[in-house]
């Protein structure tokens, strides 16, 4: 009798636990739904406003589309309806895209160098003094919390309009973002090489250089290349506040409602970002594969 009652008790306990999980799941979904509705109400994201604005979005995209004609598609820049007429300022836009890519590359290099210098101090397993490690982690948090465009607004006021403010703004944010990723990579490294260098009489810097860095270098390079892709997009945006690059030109044509120029610049940015994404992906795979 007792042997037959045990499976029944187990089945009853299982069903009770399942009911509790379902009740907890339903309660969590109800709380989430209430939070979403409250957020929508605070943000004034009313369905009526969304429905009212959707046709305007379609109208705007219709305006920025070029009026291309098949018979004049490959004609000169003087012929309306041709690709050359659509991209009539391609030379200046290409130079601004090149400037934007340079801004992103230089900012990534500066941010990665600063993050590399700080990540060993921030990592919990690298043996840095605890107060210094805590202060470094808080600094990295502060740098990655502030958006690039806010840094750019401040630096444009300090250094004037131009690429320098954009480079510094992206570099500061990249230092915080890469510093966190680099520190986490260092924390996942094995302790054996570190301890061996220290036991052989090496100092803290030597232990970081020869005990930890060789283990995590492929990951650091991968993170830096990924950050370069992100920074290219950021460099295209911060030009809106006068920090140089193609974003400044895009803001100008939007402000003056030069609709076809908007679509031409946006398409060039998309193509540039896609090309660099593909190149960075190949480099990351090459670096990771070579390390293995």
C-alpha cells in the first residue's frame, strides 16, 4: 500500500509545482504587460498617434526616392532621371565617407589602446590593488554610459566644429565599452602563466604582458574590430552636432529638405558600412582561426 502511494504523492507534488510555476509565469507576464502599458502611456505612444504617423512615414520615403528613368539611367549628370544626376556630388560625399571611416578607425585605435592599458587594472584576477581596481571599473562604466553624441556636444564646444571633437567623443565611449570587454576576457584567462611569471620574479607589468596578454589577444583583437564597425555608424551620426564626417552633410540636406540627396547619402552610408562589416568579419575570423 505504501509502495503504491509513493508514486501518487510524487505525481501530486509534481502537479502542484507545475501549477505554482504557471501561476508565477502568468503573474510575471501580467506585471510585464502592466509595465509596458505604463511606459507607453508615459511616452505618449498611443495607437492613434502611431496610426496617424504611419502614412507620413510612407510619404517621406516616397519623397526621398529618386525619379529614375530607364532610358536615361546611365546618362550624364546633366540628365534628370539618371544615376549620375542622383549622385551628382559623389566626389564630395565619397571624401566625407572616407573622413568618417578615418574618424572611426582613429577613435577605435585610441579607445582600444586606452582600454588595453586599463583592463588589467580593472580585472579581478590581475592582482591590482582593490581600491584602484574599483575606481577603474567605475571610470569605465562612466565612459560607456555617456553616449557618443553627448561627448561630441561637449567637445564641439571645447574644440570647435570638426572631426577632432568626433574622434575624441567616440574614443572616450570606446574606452569604456572595450575596457569592460577586455577586462572580462582577462578574467577568463588561465592563472597558470600569470603565477609562473610571478614565481620567476617578474613584476606585475611583466605578468600581465607575458602571462595574460598572449592568452586573450585574439579576443581583444576581435572585440576591437567589432567596435570599429559600431564606431563607423556612430561617426555617421555625431556629425549631426557638427563633429565632422558624412553625418554633418546628411544633417544639412535633411534640414533643407533636399530629398533625393538624403536617399543618395543614406545609400552610400549603408554600402560603406556593409563593406566594412564584411571586411571586419573576415579579419575577425582570420584572427580567431590563426589563434587556434
